[in-house]
């Protein structure tokens, strides 16, 4: 989940830009990695999904077995 937050922050940073009005016209300034904005946003989404799946899998492994499954495991043990 932390990786998703970092990637999302970098995606937001890549969209920063500004302009400066001069006598010659407007000078637009952007971040040097602005082309990576959409990739970073998609990576943030994927990292969020994977983090949620991992958290859910850890939570579900803590659920105790049912009594029937436990009995079957005990009966089949050598």
C-alpha cells in the first residue's frame, strides 16, 4: 500500500507545470518526467489492487479451519 501511495504521489508530481508570461509570449514549464504520468497512475492502481489482495489473503489465512476439514486432515495424516 505504501508503494501505491508513493507512485500516486509521483504521478501527481509529474503533472505539475506552470507558465510565465513574457514579452515574447508564454513560456510553459513542466516536470522532466511528465511523460511518465499515465504510467505512474496505472502503476499506482495496480499496486493498490495487489496490496489489497495480499492483505486479504493474509487476513483469510488467519481464519480457523472448520471442524470437518480438521478431522479429515487428522485422519489422513501418517
